[in-house]
C-alpha cells in the first residue's frame, strides 16, 4: 500500500499515472505471484586468495538453496514456497501463496580450487567463497648445454 500517491494533474504524463496505480501493492491480483520472481542481484569480488559471490536472497532459508559445480560452472539455484493465511471465524478471507525460484550459472576461472568452495547464508545474503589454487612455485631458469 502506497502512503503517498502521485497527483496526476501535476504529472508531465497524466495518462501514465494509471500504470503506477495498477502496479501498486494493492493490485497484485493482476499478476499473482509476479513479485519476487526476478533474478536475485549478485556481487562478485576478487581478492588475492579467493573470489566471493554474494547473492541477495532475503526471505530464503539455507535449505532453499542448491549449489553445484558442474563442467567448469558454478550453478546457484533456489526455490521458495511461502503460504500466508488470514482466517476469520474459521473461513478463509484471504490466502496468498508465493512460489519463486531462480537459477544462475557462472563460468569458473581456471584458478579456482573447486574442492575448497564454501558457502554460508546470513541476513538474506548467500555468500559463496571460491578459493584460488595455490600458485605453483616459479621455476628457475635452467641452462641447457649444447652437445
């Protein structure tokens, strides 16, 4: 529910005000469940020893996620099922279901150590840490004698 609605008489495009009225919180009936169905936002950072992938997924729980490494790709997916009920004298006056899922894939750099990938979920953020492989020691120059 919007606390403040725009004044169509003061708008540069008064005919377009129906759009914001149609897609406000009260008009979710038009496309049930359309809210929250988009891809979650992702931040990817690189440090000296690891990459970090942060996925904004508020309202999820740890068991809603699935993380896989397959054929050089990191695959992050999640599914959420939520049911809201409001009851009045034993009869439903309103019932809302919300189902949502997502799947994102990222090509892994060659220097990621797949065996040490870790994930944690805290305060609506899924954080996946992709440690880098230990760098091979630099080989020293070797002289070859000509026979």
